[in-house]
């Protein structure tokens, strides 16, 4: 999180900074929101794995992005931070 703040603040406070287009800002924000909603869905799927408190067995999540990516929740989180940085740089 600190690296993201350092990255954004470097470019915003640079003397030759020029804001990006409103189109890039809109799409960066839209993809960030979709990524956060995807992250929420991943957490919901993971929370349903052990809904029974008596069963402590290891289970692999299935569905949504877990069919393609091992750690879908972390992937969505990274997408959200990168796209949020892009949207923030375009202000």
C-alpha cells in the first residue's frame, strides 16, 4: 500500500505533471469497481467453504475466477489497486 502511495504521489507532484484524459480516468475507475466487486465475490465463495463449523477439512474453491486462477481474490485485489492508481493519476 505504501508503494502504491509513493508511486502515485511521485507522478502527481512531479513538476511536469499533466493530467490524463477523462476517458482514461473513467475506465480506470470502472475497472477498479468491477475488480473490488469481484474480490468481494471471491471472499463470499471462500466463506461458504467452511460454513459448517464441525467440518474442518481442506477444500478447494470452485466457480467464478477460481476455475482459472489459484488465488483469484489476490488477483482481483491487485487489479483494483493498479486500476485505482491509473484512475487517480488522471485526476
